[in-house]
């Protein structure tokens, strides 16, 4: 699946909502931290279950999902 650098605008133009949900699930699974990784981090970093790169990707995908739903409502 092409990611287009996780550009939300491009993702929303090339993928459906179902495909973006699938992509979000895959990113979440790939970037989930293990308990051992979380134990070795500072207090603030332990709050997150997903690593920094994964959080960024999830954020971009969810923006693409927002753009898709916004465009459907305006049409």
C-alpha cells in the first residue's frame, strides 16, 4: 500500500475510509511498544502505548479520514 509520505491530503484522495482504517490498524500494530520498552522510559514517555513515529503516522491517517468524511458531508 502506498503511503505518499503519510500526506493526509494525498491519502484522502487515493484511499477509501475502510482502507484508511485498515492502514491505521496496521500502523498501530507495528508501532505498539512492548511492556519492556515502556518500563525503560521516562514517566512522560510511558504514557504512550505507541512510539513517536507511530503516533505521527496515526495522526496523519486520522486527518485523512477527517478530510474524507468532511468532503462526503459537503457533497
